[in-house]
C-alpha cells in the first residue's frame, strides 16, 4: 500500500466521521423536540384530568349520572385493556423482558384484551396467545395517534373492558405500568417533569352545552387522546436515545480508526523520508567516489 492510498483511507474515515457526527446532532435535536412535545401532552393530559375531577366534585355528579350505556365512565366488565409498545433495540439489552414479565404477572392472559405496537410486542402476543384487538409492527406516532384513542374509546363505550393499562420502556416511569382508566386510579407521571402552570378558572361560573354529561365524556376523550399520544412519543423518544447510543459508539470506533490510520500514515511517511535520505546519501557517496577515481 502506497502513502497516497493510506492518506485517502484516512480522509475517507474523516468524511464518514463528519456524516455520523451530523446525524448525531440531528438525533439530539429530535430528542429535544420530542421531549418538549411529550411534556406538553403530559401537561394537557393532567389538565383534562383536573377538569374532569373538578366537575365531578363541583357539580356533585354521582355515579348514576354518568352510569349509562356507552359511557366511558361506565365500568361493569372485569376485562382489562393493555397497550404494549416496543421499539427496535440496537443492542441485545433485552430491556423489554421485565415489562413482559409484568404483563404475564398482572394481566389475565385468558380474559384481557391487548393492543400491541412494535415487532417485539407482536411476537410476544403471538407467543403468549393473547387476545389482540389491534397490532402494528412499528410505532408510527402520527398514524397511531389518530387510530388508538378512537379504538380505545369505542372499546370502552361498548362496555368490553374495565381498565386501561399502558406498558412502555422508559426510565422516566416509576411504576411497572401506567394506569389511565379508571381516571381516579390514574398514576401517569414522569420523573423530573416540571408541572405545568396551566390552571383552570372557577368552573361553577361556566355554562356547559349541550349538557354536563356530554362535556365530561368529551373531556375524557381528550384526556385519553393526550395521554396515549404522550406515551407513544415517550416510547419513540427511547428509540431516538438508542440511535444516539449507536451513533456515539460509531464515532468512538471511527476516532480509533482515524488515529490508527494517522499513525500508519506518519510511520509510512517517516520510513519514506528515511529511505529518500538513504538513497541521496548513497548517490552522494557514489558521486564522491567517482570524482576521487578521476583524480
């Protein structure tokens, strides 16, 4: 291998490094944007929850008021609905194993219904022979945010399930799973999340149209929509963090290869310089000997 090819390989590695570094910067921006969006939707979820609870309290709504057929607050079935979301893992960390153990432990495998998102979640459902009402191999937030809230709402309105639980992989979640319904048992919160300054005014001064029951149910739909979107995005945020880990590892590997290639180049260059000096020295000696012979 000549010195030109060694130099070209070094320059090629540097170009690849710059490309990966640029992608890493994009990933960091994506993580920041997603984090802000997740935080916003969590705030909006909590606001909807507060509005519902305040209305139930301020207007003294008793269970019978909303205990009617097709009401989201009408819980008479013992079947629970689970939403399990997984992302592609770049390393064999097997971080979803603990979540699957939780589902096996807490869910009624024979009775409960499941929504599974992500290839691993789909495979898990097949292995456990779960009753799946909806599945997707990828967590496409834009698409699922339109499908899942309506599907969940219709499932509850048809009086098919009693409780809504969501399982995702996130270090921000303290509980083994998130419980979204019944709303009084809600445990949806993220570590390190600063609570929003969003507040509600005095609800007793408001006039509700067309009636209170419809308003509360409408706000319940908002609550579910914001919560589901927030959790889907948090799951996809974990995927971006996986990407960041991979990119950091790739950059570290490239740094080592570039440094090694630089050492090879410098050593090769030094050897050539020594060889050139040696050749020049021999030529000088030959020239000197030739002159002495003529004399």
